[in-house]
């Protein structure tokens, strides 16, 4: 064990940062202000990565982790940090990225969006592994810094009803003939049904199918089977289960989706994020608005519900099809249209072909939207942009282009705690010109 180390701050992955003999140390499980001993697991000339050991002086924000597998399971990294301090740390990450990457500063820092911090995770990919020396099948998340599956029988961030299923899923898979050919179970919990997608590398036998049907009937879930990629997932049992969907009651919207289609893991925070996005964008009847990286219409349809004409643009043809179906289902087909486009290859010319927009909303994956923001015209550009981000670093990079090259003002920004107890930072920003 090391000499005592003073932890000065947190990095963007939630690790404590300290310095010793000219090296920067990144210490998992350590909090700012703490004095700790640590064990290094990776050493480089300029830095080390380590795990906190003895806590010699504890932070006032340190709390007892609620989950008994915290520190073993790699799903959470922040359960030892007070929930309010978690949100504050994420806000600081966003501010640091703006300052150091984008060289920009928001005029206003918005109040953080946060909701339930336990039982919130309605999407998850659970790994399955048959390990004879551990007594059979393991079902859960990977261990921290490992490809091994954590030996866990519950999870505090999954809905309680799903957490309680983990031991039963272990028993189920142990009894299947394809137990060594079933590497993953994907959860999609909707408002009316819980779907479990089994990744089956071999088809289940007739006895396997009987076991699956009995399990679904007993525990009130629906099984889907996926033989290859996500597009191969098909419902197995029961076939008359309610449609998988989530709702945005404030906008009178029902959003059906397939279990392998992207939706946010935290629907309570998603509903608040949509509300804030609409408040910042302020769509009005008569306006023409684009929703880039629109997915299945999570923001597109609320914009349409406010009376604007909106074009949703997305690279995945399946999501575009789903968006159109959701628009029709909600009576918004005359206000919301969808089209397929590769937004990572967009140019000023292809952007111009879309026509003029009064406002736009951008909600890209972690890679951000650098080609899109570079393609915005110097004249006739949208006067308001709402940018929803899952990566503060790429948001800051794109903000630099919008502010320093395109003449926008970063009017406001803030975080949404979409993934409590993790270092993941979801954020939203408003740009105006």
C-alpha cells in the first residue's frame, strides 16, 4: 500500500486526482479532500491508475454504497458519493470542457435536471456466462476493469421487479441446452410490458422453448429471440403481449419501440429533458424546424405537437420508419416528416438542399455533430439551436465551432443526471444568433 495521497479533484471518469513525485494519479473510489492510501494497477512514466485502499481522512460527501456488489460490478462508479455531489461534479465536468476544450462560457448555467436515482434503468445489456467453478450460470454486468461477469443476484439501479429476476434468470439459463450459446440478455422495460431479448447463437430446443414459455408466464415478461444482429430480434412468447412503448404525457404522446431500438435508459429524466428542450427551443406554429439525429422522434413529435413543421433526420432507416409510424399514431403526420441521411457526412451543399430552418435541435451520439455544425450557412442559418449531448467533450468541441466560427452565443447550458451513480454526463445547451 502507498504513502498517503491527498485527492485534489475528480476527473471526467469520476476518479480522484492526486499528485506524487511529479506524477498524476487517478484513483478509483477516492473523493476530493480525502487522504488515502492506494494500490496502483497501471503505471506509466507520467501517470498511474490506482484503486483506493485505506481512507485516512474521509470526505463529508462520502456515503455508504447501497449495493452490496459496488466495487466489484462495473456498472456503477459513484455510489460512494452523495447524490447531490454527483450532480455538482457532473456540472463541473461540463464547465471544464467548455473552458478547456471549447474556450467558451455559457451566459447562464441551467439548474441540473435530476430524478429518481435507484431503480431507474429501463434499458440494460446483461452478460450471461456459464462458469462451472462458480456453480453454474452468471447473469449480470461485467466486473470492474474485467471481461468477467459479476457474481450478483440483484441490482439497485434496475427496476426492483427486474432486479428480483436475476437469480431466476440464472436458474432458467442453467437448465437450457443452449446455456453456453446464450451470451447476452437485453432488457427493455416499457410502460406496459418488460421485454427480455435473448441473444441465441443456436436455436433453442423444444424443451428449451417450453422452459422459456413457462418462465415468461410465471414472471410476467415477454421473451424475444435474437439470432444475429439487432434487426433479427423477433418476439417469442407471449405473442399477444402489449406493445412496448413509453409515454410523454405532457405532450400527449405514446412512443412504441422495438426492444433493440434506441431509447433513453431513464424515462423520468428523459421526460424532464424533453420538457426543457421544448422550453429552450420554443417551437411555434408556422416555424420550420429540423431535428437532427432524431431517432424514433423523442424530440421531433413534441416539436410537432407545439404546432411547428418539423423534419426529423436520422441515419438509421429503421428508426426513421419508426418515427413516421409514431407520428401517424399520434395524429402528427401532417406536421412531422422523417428522412434518412448520414449526418456524419453532411456538407454545406447537402445541408442547403434541406431548405431553410428557423430553429434546429441536435441530439447526436458520443461522436458529436462536428460535420453538421460546420455545414451551417453563414447567412440564413437557424437563429436558435438546442444541442442535447451525451458527451461534454464533443459538445464543447462543437460549441467552439458554433461560437468562434459561426457567430452563435452560448446562451445557456446545464446537465441532466440521466445515469445516476456513474460518471456519464448528459447535457443540454442553447445557442442563439
